[in-house]
C-alpha cells in the first residue's frame, strides 16, 4: 500500500507566517502529504479539495480531534453531516433569505457603511482594520444575529477568541483559556434577548431559531450563533482588507475597476488570492485513495482551499492579485453541503456596497508602507493592519 509521505519539517509557525511558499512546494512535489506538526493529511490540489468536499458520504465533516469542538464547547453544525447538519443549518437559513437580504440586511449595511465611513478622518493616516473593517463587520452581524446590544468591541473580541481557539491545532493553553472566558458573556447576552424576541419576533437568526415551530435545542441555538460570530466577522473583515491591499498596490488595476465598476470582480479575486478560511478538515469514512495515495478509514484529511486557489492547473500567476483576471471559480466559500451560508450577503455588502463607496469617499486613498503590512494565520488568514492615508 502507498500511504501519504510524512513531512517532519513543516511547522505551524511556517504555516501561520508564510503558508503559500509551503503549498507551492507541496503542489509540485507531494500534493497529498501528512504534516506531523498538525497531525493531518493535507490536500493541496484544487481537484482533490473539491472532490472531498463534494462527497460527504465518503468524507465526513466530523473531525473527532478538531480544536473547534474544544473551543466552541459544543459539537457544532460545522462538524456534522446529513440530517443533523441540515436541521441545524436550516434553523438559521430563513434569516438569510433573498427577501431578507434585499429588504433588511443590505439596506441596514448600506446605512451603517455610510456612518462608519463618516467617522474616518481625512488627510490623516488611519488603520482600516480597527477603524472600519472590524467594527462594521461586527455591527451588521450583531443586528442580523439578533444581539444588537453587543458592542463592536465585544463582538470582535468574542470572534477572535473563537477563531483562535478553533485554529489552535497545536493545542496551546492560552487560546483555549481565552475563549473559555468568553462563553459566559456570550451566553448571557443571548439569554437576555430570548424573552424580548419571544414577545416581539423579527427576522434575526436568534428570533427565527427560538420561534420556529419545531426549534432545535437551545444548546445548538447558542452553538449556531457562536459559529456565526466566529466566521461572520473575520471573513468580511479580512476579505475587505485583502481587496483594498490588492487594489492599492496595483494602481493600474484600480483605475480599470473604477472605470468599469467591476467591484465584484475585484472582491472575488481577493477571496481567491488570500482565502479568509484557508483550510477545512474531513474524516475518511472508509478506506479510499486520492491521487494514488491510500487513505485509511478514520484518517483526517485537510482540504487546503488556500492552496487550491493558487493551483497552477487553473490559475496563471495565482500568487499575484489580479483584479482583471478572467472570471474563475475559487473555493473560498467552500462547496458541498457546508457551502458558506453568508455567501450572498458577503458578495452584496463587500463586493457591491463598501468597495465602491470607500473609493467614492476617498478617491486618492494611499496605502502607507505596504511592505510593512503583516499577513497572519494558518486556518484563518488576513492582514493584521492596513494603514492608509485618506485623501
């Protein structure tokens, strides 16, 4: 039998600081490889990552050793399959209906975007991570989830704690201790809203779940909301910052996007270039084979969509941001049953609202010292800052 080779040299620190150099080598040399430091078999080619995600019967989402379950203190819908997954997913789905997006959430976001942009000072250097991208993502999410009393600071702190815990593949103590301390505050915030939303239901996720004809257990209501808090801030935040970095470091592309108005194309390219969620775990339900490599039942596979989005078979110069790239299909929103529920919301709010709005307000915005922008993260990735001068 030909099992995956084991790489003893790749460290979590390497994957956190500069994963793309590692993935480029793996795609060329060992596209199916077990990485000792994370205890999983990585898939780095686009055809393999998509095939695994599109086959939940063979590859289960229930990674039994995921740090996510420890971080979220729950077996969440992200680690479930079949009817169990669908029941919990469908409990929140009505909130994200096309009608609600059109009449509630997109108008709310547009109003908030204007207000948050109004706060930004002109002719000064400002870091758009804490000044715009983080708080704006937090505020619209708090409204959509039905916990508007949660402050921007609380939402962001909870989100980062959940994300750091879920991505704690080295099982360090500090990330788990930090997220543990957040659960009581999140639970209290949600529980305080329940009687209010029972008395006056609305279309928020919490209201829809607790007022359903056949509601899911309240423990899973909490888990669903925490999944949304974890992913629903860092993904729009990081994608916005990534696209802005890409455009501001490629002024010719920015000029063309301004001319054509193809902000959605610029957004999709940012997601392809640096996927906010870089990798996902699956567990083999049976003995199988991938690219001539034997995969044993129970083996944990990690589909690296970050690498798939740079696959040379699909993308020329995939390591470069190119907003003018011909339309291509990336995997940053996932595929199969776990396809991101917030896809349409993200495409509308980031790709159609905030990007053109920010350049209308600040047409001569300049990135300050782009070489000093630090990109960070293995499971979840984005820039840690984006200092710009707003003109």
